[in-house]
C-alpha cells in the first residue's frame, strides 16, 4: 500500500450528530493509476496533513482522537439508551438516563472504604 501526496481543495464540510465531520476534497484531474491509489485507501483509517499551499509556514495543529472509538462516558450513555428502548420508552430518556446513572453511582459508592 502506498501513501499519497496530492494538491486538493477542501470543497465541503458536514457536521455530524456525534460532533465528527464529513469532509469532501476535490483533486486535480488524475491518471488512472493515481485514481487507483485513492481507491485502495478507501474505508481504512488514514492520517492526514492539511497544509495551505500559499503563504509562509504555518503552525501545526495536531488533533489526537481515535477514529470510531467512543469515550467510556459515550459508551455508557449508548448502552443506557438501548436499555431504555428495550425497557420503557414511556418515560423521557433524560429522566431514565439520570436515574440509571444515579443508581450506578450509588452502587459504586457502596464499594468505597469509609473514610
């Protein structure tokens, strides 16, 4: 597998419900083997550097996050949401969520040694 360097124009940004972005780029006209290099990289995790072509050197802003990996809090909320769908959608999810979280907190507090 090969890495690619190519001039592109950032042509579209879409915000997603999980606060991630969908980003579209436009390339110059490509030869068939160059198109194939992009196709081979489709649907895999990549590292990307975006650097303006014009102007002086710019400061590098590094964003360190795991792609497709939720935080433990996000995972807990998602599991509680599924439990709500399964058990009782009659009550508001936020009420259900807070009740479940308070129950988990109280359960964990009972495991603490008295100070």
